[in-house]
C-alpha cells in the first residue's frame, strides 16, 4: 500500500471564454499521508484552478487524478459527491458558515449529509473537534456572534467532521490579521503532528508557506 493520498498525471485544464486558453499545463504531483503542503504563485498562475480540480469540484480536465491510488477521473457526479464527502475537507478564504444554524450544527452538517453515524455520534465528534480548536464554549452561539478568527476555526472543525483523508484550503488566512493567521497555521501544524492529517493549502502568504513541510510553486499554469 503506497503512502500517496493524492496524485496527478499530466493534468491539463483549458478555459474557452472567449478563446481557448490553457490554464494548467501537464501537472504531475503527489502528496503523501501526513504531509503539510502549500501551493504558492502569483495571481492568475492557476493555483486555485488546480485546487478545484484536485478537490473534484471541477471535473473538466485532461489527464488523470488518483485518490488513494484509485483513478477517479471520469466518475459520475454522484460518485464524485461521495468521494468528496468521504475524503476531502475544505477551508476557504470565507468561512461559509450558515447563519441560520448555531456553531455546533454548522460543524455537524457534513457528517449528517454523509449519514454514516447517528446524529448523537456526529454531535459528540463535532464537540470534540470544537474542543481541539478551543471553540467548544461557543458551540451554541450563532455565527454572527463570532469574530473572523473564530469563524475560521469553526470552518476548520467542520472540515474535520468526516475524518477526511486530506484537508484542502483556498487562502484560508486571506481575510485574517497576522495574529489569527498564525493561530490558523498553528492549528494546521498541530493537526499534522498529532493526527497525521494531510493538508494542501493554496496561499499568498509567503511566511505561512515557508513554514509548511513542502511548497509547490506555480508559474503560468506549470509547477516550477
């Protein structure tokens, strides 16, 4: 059994608006279990586009994508939804918490959608993740009662609820000040060290990237 969580072979992506334009060019990369990897590069270099392909949210590409050594290119939308739900946790620049639910319910939602555990078990796990992130005392608060840094910690707890194979982040510290950015980095670092959580983070923050295990630099749609 290989240690690879994710691998791409000759991944290419085209945009067709208004003319055909190649945004990703033959990307070959792999990420091992327990690695904390960052992707950096100038705006427009293709790093967020790559993340959306790796996360199976965009399935229109050439080449091959493997998760846990299984080729997942060409699956149906329903199969992709299942793969995403079971294997991938997301943290975006904006937290995307649902304003009508409290913190605990927001964290529970992906677990309820997956439907592998009872609501009681999911609630227990959600509280454990909130406790890990020092947010358990805010569990019954509504998102609008939290600070930006707190909301992002809730978003991380939500990304962890289904014990994903990998957590992917698109500029997860992009809206945060230095103090909260450092806090989020420390959380990621702790997850990697203590739980062997695999992380792949797209970032503009060079200080953040410099502290990860490995940095992938992109330029004009290629890995350099």
